[in-house]
């Protein structure tokens, strides 16, 4: 159960930002005594991998906050984020942390967590990709940096909790889903109110 929560939290975080959960896992494994990565994913703590992830995160940070550019970036990330989600889920469910002491018992085959992570991250990515143009049109682009910063914060929170206190994700994930849905509905309603009325026939 705890392994599943860890993997889920990391995969959902990757759906918002592909590099935050991978960087969090790699940095925690390399510099903190709280994570022991499984052998198959030990390359995440390599200094060159961490440096590349850091550069990609910086590029993503700025690209995702510029209206129109964020939409292009989302299309480019359609492959990257689900892939990162698969890696994050597989790594998370196989990683030994203070909360997860026996991760090897969850899955008997390696492709199952990979596919689960891909699907979870893809779902979040598609929601993000659908919502961002609506926000940009409704607010003339003003919402892009606010939405992006919020997504980054959520991605960091999910990544940290997934490793440190995964049990809290039972509450956080449904709360985020409800809050996101309410925000999208509010923007669509506001956009509908601003739409000019058709002249009478």
C-alpha cells in the first residue's frame, strides 16, 4: 500500500513537471540518507544525470510560464512526462525509504509499474494540456505564470510527500483533484459570462 502511494505520488508529479520527481529522487538518493534506489534506477543519482535534469528543469520552468509557448511546450512534453511518470512510478515502488522498508514485494514484473506510471502521468498531462489554453484565453495569458508556479509547487509537494510521508497522499490527491476541477469550471463559467450575446434575429 505504501509503495503504491509513493509511486502514484511521483507519477502524478511527473504529469505536471517531468523533471521535479526524478530530480527529487536522484538528489535524495545521492545526498540524503533517506532513499536507497533499486539497482535498475541507480543511474538517477549519477551527477551527470542530475545536472542534465537540472538544466531541463530550468528550461521547463521558464517555457511553461509564457503564454502560447506553454502550449507548444505541453505538446512537446506529451512523450516526456508520461515517460518520466513511468520511471518515477517504477523507481518509487522499488525504492527503500524510511516509510517503505520492503519495496520488492509489490510487483512481480518490471513492466507493470512502468505502464501504471505512464498512464497516471499521461492523464495528468492531458488535463494540464487541455486546461492551460482555456486559462490563457480567459485571462489574456495572465494566468499562465500563476498556473505554472502552482503546478510546480504541487509537483514538489507530491514528490516530497511521496518519499517522506506517502500516507498523506490519501488526503492530498483527492483534494487536488477536486480543487483542479473546481478551478477549471470556474474559468469556463467566467469565460462564458464574458462571451458577447448574439444579436436578436
